[in-house]
């Protein structure tokens, strides 16, 4: 359940030793920005045709990043969210 807190838990050790470290720095930045957007949206973020614009990146860059996240099992998409 999403908290009403204005922040989310971030474990530095988990970040530095987790699968996200297999991604390049640009992809890691996209990941943390997506995490903040998910937090602000109370746990759901629609992967629509505007998401790349909201992130300020090209559509193909987002597509490549999401493919990496899905392949590593650190993010999943269900019904467009």
C-alpha cells in the first residue's frame, strides 16, 4: 500500500548491489524517475504514448530502458500500467 508520506524508502545498499547496476547510468536515471512518478501516482503509472515526453526522453530510449527493466525482473507491466 502506498503511504501518505512525501517520500519513499530508498535503500542505498540495495541500490548499489541490486540488478539495476547492470544498466547504464542513463537507464538507471530513467528507472529512478519512473519510480518517483509511480510513487506520486499512488502506485500506478500508465505506459501510454506520452510517458516518454513526461520523462523528457525519446520514445526508443524509453522502450529500451523498459525492456532492460522487464528482462532483469525489476519492473513489470500489467494492462498498460
